C-alpha cells in the first residue's frame, strides 16, 4: 500500500464514520426509537448515543484535517496548486465542526441536564434543537461527500 493510499483510506474512513453515523442516527435510529420507546426512555437513549458517537466524531475531526493536508501535499504538492473543490471541502469541514461544537457545548448539556432532572418537556425541546443541527450537518456532510465523489469530473 502506498502512502497516498493509506492517507486517503484514513481520510475516507473518518468521513464515513462521521457522515454515516449522522445518516444512521437521523434515518434509522431516530424513527426506530420514536416507534419503540416512550419519551423518557428515548431521551435517555439519546444521551447515551451522543456520548458514544461524539467520541468518534472527535476522532474524525482530528483525522480529517491531518489526512486532508497530507493528501494535498501528496497529490498537489501544496495548497497553491490544489483545485477549488479542495478549498470548498475545507470550508464545509470548518462549518461542520462549528455546528458540531455548538451541539456538544451548548445543546447536549441542556439535554443531559433535563434528563438528569427528569424534565421531559425541556429534554424533548433540547433534543429537537440537536436534531435540527444534526440534520443541517448531515446535509452539509452529504454535499461534501458528493463533491469528493465528483472531483474527477470537476
């Protein structure tokens, strides 16, 4: 395996974990939890899910720029010769990180606090805010993946 292949594989896997995890949570887990669990149990489940998933998101947040810069150096010999789509991908990554940090630092503590206090209406409201932000990040992530997949044509 070449260095490029190794770095590219790490980059793709990090993106897959983050975007794929959001897709699974939004499209599969959320509807299943709504159908199978009452409100309090559902809120408790989401606190546990976020706690575990966000560890992997942080791994992706660290790996993506490291591997991305590595790919730029290996493929384009630096930022100066990198094509526009690379700059777009970097910008979208920054937006996704900002949205994620907003979720983790502002919204998730509200959800945890509501669940701990058994304030189910406040917990539901906090989860709704998280759901909207995850939906935004999922859309951005899917656009980013589409750009990456279409890059040979750009």
